[in-house]
């Protein structure tokens, strides 16, 4: 299937138009026209090799929505014309205990990433969603509820589930104080979900201008972190803090804000190690944990939760030829709050 997209042809090169072939449909495959594709900061980290060496040419993006155009003979989950979504992985071993538990993102044999990796045959490079067509096995695609506007759904497939999953895992709800560090693509979804679950939400941001947006999304408190003294009065008061910052950060300052048995969850992936002092953990029996996206059943649950609570990502819809500028603006924390590409412009 001839596909038009954008690719990074070599490390650190800007994105440029790129034409390639998607595979012919297998029996349980679904083919679809992409309508919108969100720009995740992980795309930028990988295109720039901030996490180590990558595979080029690279067609990034793992926040993909579209409309089904083709189905293989054994497809039961989708029909032509259905709304469909794809997130950060397109396959997994399907047999290990984590896959069987629906936690395919933690597949013991390695999930198959939507791009910058090989399919399970070990040789075919996976190409992501900066493109106009996609092919995927039905078991790794999501059903997008009809009530949700499609451009605001695309970022839910990565940014949305990545914040929904830890909030559910650590039981966010009434009576809990939740902090979200960084009001970007991931962080703004965390604020919306935590507020919808009934928690009291505080945003920690290095951008003073985001306060009114944060409050409109459901935050009760907004803390501008440029001056570290502002954190002192908040010591020992949070149950759960989610760190979504894409850059290096002193996480000890935030560990100090946790109350007894509180947890700080690492979600941002700056590529460099964090430094953690033993005292900030053992005082008040605090935990430092991590969380990575979510499994297929939980992504579907999150989409249905969004339909129920009318939650979407706040997006700036752009044309394909604006991707490189969008990357620069994302790195500068200048996006409200996710760039989403209109895939008809590929
Ligand atoms: P993003 O839209 O760029 O948001 C990151 C936010 O971090 C910015 O909006 C900014 O918020 C804050 N920030 C950026 N630079 C900063 C700095 N120098 N100092 C302090 N704060 C800074 O990125 P994203 O797409 O949300 O992704 C965030 C991180 O999560 C990335 O590293 C990405 O790779 C990672 N990620 C992880 C998973 C997972 O499964 N764990 C999934 C997807 C992405 P303020 O302006 O409010 O300060
Ligand atoms: Zn992502
Ligand atoms: Zn597995």
C-alpha cells in the first residue's frame, strides 16, 4: 500500500517528505486512512537520538487515529468506516504472563514499538503515523468512541494513557492530593484525568503563563517552580506526584513534597539519570517508581472514560509542512498542549 509520509532520513536531520510501502493486509489486519497524528516529545527524543542510536529512515509518531478502509478476511473487531486508534506499540509476544494480563507494554519479550524498531519478524522496520495510511493487526488497535472529536483523541493514544494508567494504579480519587510536574502534552492530560477522578490537583510548571489553562483543566493549585523557595510550604503534603518533564530535573525537591508512603512516578524520559538522595526516600517511607504507557485493555478503558467525562486533549492542528517548527516549539514548551497533524496534508 503506497503511503505518503514524513521521515527523518538520518540522525538529527529535519523531517522531510517520504514515500514508502505498507504491507499487504494479513487475515486479521485492518487498513485505515489516518486522519490525525499527534506529536509526542518521544518522537523528538528519538529523531535526535537522545535515547541512544536509532533506526533511519524513521517515520515517527505513535498517537494515531483514522477511519477503517480495509479489513482482512478474519477481522471481527472492526468494520469499514469505523473509527480506529493506534498507540505506542503494534504487537507483542502475546504469550508471556504480562501480555496475558493485558499489560503488553511490559511484554517480557519486548513490545513491538510503532516506529524506531523492527516488527516481530526481526527485519521489517516499523514506520509510524506521520503518514496517510496505516496497517495493523486488529488486536493492537483501539475503538474510538463516536462522541469524541478526532483531533483531540489522537494524543490520548500516548499522552492520555501514560497519565491515566499511573493515576489508576495508585488509586487517584477523592481525598488524594496529586501533583503533576510539567504542563505539556502528557501533563495536561494528567490534570484532566486526576481532576475527573476526584483528586485535588497541583501543577508544578516552569511556565508562569500556563496558570489559567491549568485551572480551566481542573487544577486547584498552580506553582511556578522557577524560584525553588515556593516549594518549602508544600513539604510532606502530597500522596502522588507524576513527573512528566522531558528535561533534567532535581527530583529530590519533589520527593520532599510527599507525605508518609507517598509516591513519585517517573514518566518523563530525559535520557540522563536522575540523582536521588537516600534521605529524601527513607524519611516518610517514600517510593520512587516509574510507569510506561498502558496495555490494550486499559487504553480502551481510558477512551471510554474520556467519552463518559467528555475529555479530549487540547490541540493545535497543523499541516505536515509545519512539523519541524512544531518540534522546536515543543522543545521550548510552547504548545497548547499538543500539536496534531492533519494527515490529509501528507
Ligand atoms: P512536552 O509536551 O514537551 O511537555 C514537557 C513539559 O515539561 C513542558 O511542557 C514543560 O512544562 C516541562 N519542561 C520542559 N522543559 C523543561 C525544563 N527545562 N525545566 C522544567 N520543565 C520543563 O512533552 P510530552 O510529550 O508531554 O512528554 C514528556 C516526557 O514524557 C518526554 O520525555 C517523553 O519522552 C516522555 N514520555 C514518557 C512516556 C511513558 O510511557 N513514560 C510516554 C510518552 C512520553 P511547563 O512549561 O509546565 O514547565
Ligand atoms: Zn508518546
Ligand atoms: Zn509478551
